[in-house]
C-alpha cells in the first residue's frame, strides 16, 4: 500500500482558467478518434498543417523504377527530410530502419503490373498487418471512370471500414486512366467521391486551371501527387501553386529521387510547402545545396 500519511491537501484547481481543448488541425478530422488524429499528426506537420510525403511505392506495379533500384542507397538519405514516406510493406520490412521516426503510409492495393489493366486492383494488405507495422495510414488507388471503377471503390470502402475499426486513416489516391481527361472537373468528381465514401485524405494531381475548386470542394485534405519528372524549378513552382491553392502538401517521388541532387531537392520542397518560400528562391536554395554536395 502507498503511504497515505504524507499526502498533501489538493488545492491548485486553476478555477480561473478555462479547460483547454484544442480543435484538431487537419481539415475534416475534428470528430475522429484520438488514435486516428494522432496518426494523422505523424503525417501532417502540426505547425504548418502541411506535409511533404516521399513517394517510393512505384515498384508495386512497375518494378525497380529509375532512382529506386537500391532503396537502401538512394532513398534512406532522403527520409530525414520527409514528414512521411509512402511505400509498400515489402520495402518497409526489408529496407527501412525500425528507428525511422517518420509517418508511414502503406500501399494497400495492388494486383496488375504495367503489362495489364491497372484499374483491376484488389486489396493487397490486411489492416492487421498495417497495425503490426505501426502504419500511420494506408493508401488505396481509386479509378473513377476506369474499367474496374466499382471494384476500386469497394476496395476503398472496405479499407475505410477496417481503418475506422482500428484507428488507421485511409488515403484515397485518384488514379487517372489513359483515356481520362486531366482537368479540374474530373478531379473534383474523383476527389469528392473518395472523400464522400470515407477517405480521410486524398492524393490527386495538380491542374493549372481551377485547382482551387478541387481543394475547396473536398472536405478532407488534398495532397498533391508529384507526377512525372519535371525540371526542378517547374516542380517547385507546381508545389507552390498547389499549396497556395489549398493543397495540404505534396507526395513527391520522381521529382525528388530522379533529380540529379535528390537531397537538395527535398530540402527545397520542404521550404516551399512548410514555409511558403517562392519557387525562384527555393530553386536558388536547391542550386546552392547541390553545389555544396558536389
């Protein structure tokens, strides 16, 4: 038994101080459970409200992508500069150190390779394994307008149900088929459907015209997909415009790891996303860091 003889009388109840209760900072997530919010806070920076995700999950359908031939050599030096890493469980288990300390977004859908119809995906990850790996979120591809559209939607809703039971957020990724028009009208449709059906945040592509209508009409955070490799200044400008027009951050892969100075590039992206640095200034930073590295 504890010694109760020396217990002091309780007296400091701070009666003049209202009870502190802060609203959660991630869009559309105020009513989520504590565990769900805590996982989202591993992905989104609580100070800026934004995220720089490093996407390295390309191999799940296209094998050893250029820049990802050796994740242990090329990618691990970049991880300290990311808020979260989007990857497969295979790479997580084989290559990532368990002391990582970053948000982990696990690819949870898959099936066809680049040799087949990509929209014919199934769920490829059980929520129990996501919990075992201490994932911050899981990601599923949604093919609005694709041949297997309904199947991909069912993948999303089944994963959302499992995630809600376990406290794991779900990222809905809007995939664009070969015959789809990449415009704001399409992305408004795709992002809103994913959010309406339960995705806790959505990854989509940037479009030059009316992108702000995509972010405004989506009740959960939009994270901009990096897409194909661009010149560094163009990629930084795209990230700046996306965040300025309502995106909650970026999930960049090729525009970082296929740069001729990946560490410099991810640091420049960080400045744009978290501090609002203008693209030209961020590009100068990139050039300086690249020069110093060489």
